[in-house]
């Protein structure tokens, strides 16, 4: 089987390598299948399947799907314009007389840069749709199977292998396939309005009609044409720039001048350009552009670049380390304090405790990250801390916090599994799991870029970032367990630890109380009182079965509590209220939506948008310190600031998408829009006068003028 090696080159050698790669791959694809020196090309590395969306209809359009599945994750396929290297797909159809195949419809490709060369690829399974036009009067009941020979290229980071799939489909046996709903949704839709393009020196400028309120987190323009006349072609790996001029998006793409024969250089520019404008990863629109005027003015659109991976890892570790002092971790400081105190024992015990705690944190962070990525790949609109948006999960956490508080208070104790017993790795492991599960919902400094990148990076790199976050969270305790000098700074173990244990049950009980409050906010009154009853039953069960006369069966209480909790998790989510009362705010914000944001920006006034959740302690601290203040309200009134609030306590796909588009994996997120400008992301930790200073710098407007305009469309509730 022909194999094409991919190597890193620079300058002229790189252009020569492109030409050799294309020539060799083309020869391999065009080689007759029966040639003695050429083995049969197959689809071993990326398997292709031809699937119909039901049967054909005379005079209609019959949609077929080419579904590609790589043999392993390392293989990728290509868009129609593969970029600096690779080959596009070639299709040879065997159709009945009068039938014809339209242009293939592709999903939004992804960018893959290797050795300075950018390729337009598809990683993992992907589907290309092909419309088949069926003539009027066609006898669709008595036709022979249709045939297709698909030639395409399968590559890894190191080699490329030509592929050929010989496929056949019987129209009479075709049935509706439910997968077409998902496949159609993945295809980039066609933009209704036509775009203009102009080639100026070595710059391709394209003006694309696009609403001003359209979010562009990672804009990139994929041009289908490889040659643009006069020996020019897109410089795929160079930075593209974008500008806004009202409802017009202007893209500027650098061009390369190729050293080609004079007759090719004299070729005119194309009269039409097709391509895909990607808003973010896997989301975009198809467009068609014709020669025309493209404005030079416009406001620059900030493009979110992913930092180098080592910077993301360092940020994740630093963010996890700072979580130890973030407000969202305060409720579980009691467990960490007990771990510190227990580390005063022998060196072997301290080492086991530190390693067990670290293992618990890492497993919880990686597990949550893997579940998050799996849900997003399945099409679910979820973000970091998605677990606290589920009523059943909050019920489970409430039961766990209640049981731990009872354990710390001395109501019961399991001899072989205790969160406070010295030298028990199981207890340290459980503490680490709980710390990660409860402490990571609120993102802190350094975490935003890392977690935002984790949502768009390949799975292996993403999971490494989640593991780095967990390592940072566990690092202080791991250091104490492994470094004797740090342990010597701790007080010696003694009888005082039992009293300390009782005292530490108070903050753990406050954690349970906070989770109970969240039950009321998340699910309404009935759900909240049901959760309160569950916590009371657990306390009674553990207190009664924890007495001395039940010491022979120490696990009985825990087993009974688990059964009651399981029943509550199965039943209580059914009584969750559809509407929950919205928290009052001094700023009287409008509930967030894309249309509300567009209306707010259209007022010509400053706009402040904040995203929060009732389970995010950092959010609530910021609100009490900087947002819900009379000084902030007065400054906003003087400047006529329009305020919007996105409440993410419950799952909200629109908010999740907006957060992802702004590189945020969770809350809090704060955005400030000056009139006519793109939003500026504010720090995740707000100072007391941060918003007041922004409002004072804005021109004065009549108090509340912009906010009133939004009232009719505000909607209500969560």
C-alpha cells in the first residue's frame, strides 16, 4: 500500500514537499486497480459507508450520506480543500440515466497545523451529504442499485495512505435512518445573503453579511478555491484578521505568491468564491462570494488564540492551587484542616494520606472532565460544574455532607472507614474526591483559559488539563505528606484532635445547609422540603445505629442511609418545579438572551452582563462585594448602563453556548460592552469599585433609559 511520509520543512523545501505529496498521492489514486506492481487500494484506515435517507421520489431530491469512521483516533480525513497538503475527495457515481449528483455538503472542518503547514481536516467519525436529483417520471420502484467509487486520503501526523471505497446502494431497499437528523445538523447551513470579495496585492478581503449580535469566539474562514489567479493562493497557516462594519463581517486573508509558469500567473481571478465561515469549533455557515467592493473600515474583532499547551497546564495547576483559598472551597476547609492535623503522625502514615488524598482529587477531576467531554460530544450543552445543575446530584451531595457532618460530630464512626481516623488512606481518598467534586464548580484565576481550551482541544490534551487542575488542588497536601520539614511545622497529634474534630463538624454542617438552600433554589419548595426531610432522616438513622449497642454492625447505619438516599434521588427530582423565583437585584437586570443582548447594545449605552449560579460561591461573593451595592447602582444609573444577568443554576443551553463561545467553561463570567464595541471580559474576581470605575468612565445618560426599553421582551423566571 502506498505510504506518504510527512516531514517538517521550511521555505522552498516546504513548497516542494507540497508538490511532491500531491503528485505522489494523485498517481497512487489514479493507478489502475489491476496494475501488477500496485496492490488494491482499500478503505482500511477510514472506512466509508453509503447510506440513504429513505427511498427516492420522482422529481425530488434524494439525500445520501457518506459516513466515514477512522480505524483509530490518530487517522483524519480532509475537507474539499485540504489546505497546505493532502487531497480532497473524488466521487465517481454510477447512476440511472437522467439522475445526477449535486455538490457534496461538508461539516465545518478543523485546523491541523503540523510543521508549519495547516490542513483542513475531520478528526473522528464524520459525514458528508450528497443530494441526488431524481428526474420527473423516474420509475423509482424498479431501478438497479447505484454505485459509487470514492477516492480520498487518510492521514496521521506522520503518514498518509490513499483510500478507495467501492460502494453500492439499492434504492428499493432504502429506509429512513434516524441518524440523518444529527448529520444534517452538523452540515454548515448556507448563508442567505451573497458576500463580496476583492483581491488587493497579497490580501484576500471578503465582506460577509452577518448580524452584529452574532457571537464570534474563534472565527476562521475556509476558502474552497485553492488557486485565486495570478499565481496567488491562500496562506493557510498565517493569521486571519476580522473586522465589523455594522452587519458586515470583513475577513482579511493573507495570500502566497507561487513561483509558477507565466501562462498560469496570467490566469484571471475567479468570478466566484465558496467557503465556510466558522464561528467556533464545529459551528459555521457556508457562503458564496462574488467580486465587489469590500469596505476598508471597521472595528477589529478579537480572535481567541489558544496559548501553548505548557502554558495551559501551568494555568490549570496554578488555578487548582488557588482553589485552596477561593471562597468556593471554604465549606470544605474543615476536611482539609483535619487532613493537615492527621499528617502529624508517622512519616509512612503521612505519605499514604497525601498520596491517597491526591489520588481521590485526580480521579474526581479526570472523571468529571471525561463525563463533561462525553456529554458535549453527544450534543449535550453542558459546561464545567454541570453536576450541580442536576437535582439528583445535589440530593446525593446533601446526603454525603450530612453524613460527614454527623461523623465529625461523633454521632457515628465506622472502624474500617473513617474520615478522621489516623492512618486511614480510604478516608483521605474520600476527602480528596469530595474536595474536587464540591470545590471545582467555581472557576478562579488562571483556570478560565485552561478549562475553556479543554472544551475545544482533543480528548487526551483536555484530560491532561483536568488532571493538572486536580494536581494543583491536591498539591499542598501532597507536599505535606512527602516533605518531612513541612510536617514538622504542624502540631503534634493528641487528645486535642477529638475536640478539633467536633468543632470542624460545624462548617461541614454549614455545607449541608448551603446544599439544602440550593435545593430550594434549584427545584422549588416541594423539592426543598423533601431534601430537608432526607437530611433529617439520615441524621436520625446514623445517630441511632451509631450507638454502642449497634457496634457489632457498624455498617448498618450507613447502608440504611444509602438506601434512603437512593430512594430520594429516584423520587425527588420528579417534583422539581418548572419555575423558580428569581433572586432580587439592586441593578434590576434583564434575563440574558442573545436577543436581549442585541437590543441592549442597540440602545447605544454601556452594557454589563454577568453570569452566575446559586451554587457558585465565588459568584455570590463577587455579587455582594462589587455588584449588589448602592454605589454600583448609582454609578450605573448616572451612566445609563443596561444590565443583563444569565442565571446558570439550572441547565440552560443558550447560556452554555454563550459561555463556550467566550472561552469560559463555567461561571462567573463578566462582560462590559462600550457603545459600538465588542465585549470586554472582566476579571473573575471583582474589586469593590471595579464596576463603579467602569461606569464613571462612560458618558452620562438619562437614568435607566436603556433598561426600560428591554422590559417588554425580558421574559421572566429561570
